[in-house]
C-alpha cells in the first residue's frame, strides 16, 4: 500500500442525514458546516447574528472534483428548497454575485431527531 496517498483531508458525512436527505446533499451540507465552523473559530464572516461561508460554484467544484458545476448547483438548489441551507449576499461590491451560505441548524437537528420537519 505504499502507493496509496491519503494526504488530502477526507469528506465526512453523517449517514443518518444522508439517508434522510440524500448522499450528495449530505456531503455538501457537511462541507458547508465545516467552513462555517472554521469561520466561527476564527470569528470571521459573522453577519446578521450568524456565521456564514461563501463560495462560487466553480470554487465549490475545487472541493468536489468528482462533480461538475451544474451538479453542484442542482444539489445546493435542493438544499435551499428544503430550507436546510440559507443563502445571502454580503459582498462589498454589488457586481460580485458570489453566494454566502449558512445552515438552518434547528431544522437539521429536528430532522436527525426524527421529528416531523417540512422539507419543501
């Protein structure tokens, strides 16, 4: 196994969440959580009482090289429709259309605890 290279950080998913909302959705949701938590620890990107992360779809693809931009956009749209991911725009320049993301942790927790949650 000398040729095996596992130096890249792995993607982590919650199996129960993947069963509830789909594997692809759980992967992206977990990655958004990772970056939000990173920002919380650095005390950065705190807007309107929440920590956020931001990325273009092309930048997300660098983190998910196994998906194309269209697939990533579709997955994020599904998470937005389910209201698990909230999108904002806190860019300084109006022309910058990079999206900012936060999670509805209350809805996610309710879902994981088996409570009835309306997923649009």
